[in-house]
C-alpha cells in the first residue's frame, strides 16, 4: 500500500469527496474516483451487511488499481455504542479500502487491524484535544472537521484548526468542510492541509 502522500501525489486534485450521510453511495464514489479524487462513503449509509458487501464489490470492480482510478475511502463509526461497528469493521477488513476514516470515537480499536492489511487510518476530529487523542491512539492522520462543515462539527473554523494542529503534527491532515473551489483548496494547502 502507498503512503498518504504518495496517494495524494497521484490525484488529479488533492481532494476527498465527503462521506455524506444518506448521500454518498457507489455511483458518487465511482464518479469521484474516475474524476481523479478520492471518493468516500460512510458505512452507515447501507441497511444490511449484504448491502455493504454489494457496495464494496461494486466500487472495487469500478475503481482502484483494477479500474485505473483514484482510490476510495470508507468512513467507519468506531464508537462502541454503534450497533453495526463490528460487522462494518469485518467488511472493511474483507474488502481492504486503502483509506479508512474513523468517526465518532477513538480509532484505537481498529488501527492495528487496518494497518495489518496496509490500510491508512485517518481520524475524523473536531478539536485539537480530540486530534491529540486520535494520534495517541495510533491514527496515521487526521480529518479536521471545523465549524461550518457538514455533519458533526467543531466550534473552531477549519482554517484555524489546521494551523493549530500543524504546531504539533507533521503527518497527513485533511480539512473537511467549506472547500468548494480551487482557491479554497490552495488556501487549505497554504495553511498546511494535504
């Protein structure tokens, strides 16, 4: 498996299509990957283990090394209270997406298993405190979700959050939310986002 920086270097644009609840599905992920950016979906967008396996199979058949496209990422809820966490993790380990974005909890319980197949773990965080905790738990990088982003967001703007995190972390950083143009991508890069 490639490092995150090698993956980003191979993209048309340094962008991850957001894993949007009830929106991101196989068609969107495949279109994003074919356009040269990382497509992604949250596992909670499916309603059964069989449907999740079908989504992985469809996406795998159309993207990645087999399809000549950019890789895709999967967004995995890791909090112990999420009833499908273990089954969703089992599917991730079977289909081995190159990037797993953990959400709503510490990535500690999944990091070793994802690393074992060569996957990269990016932890979705909303604050500097949670960024530090995710890195201590073994995450390879961070997805910083600042104020104004969709879903669960933090109280600090994404641009300020990138600046704060770069004071103590030199690894992969993705800025989530509010990125809608090439200028916004460049601004995020200038501040230190990958």
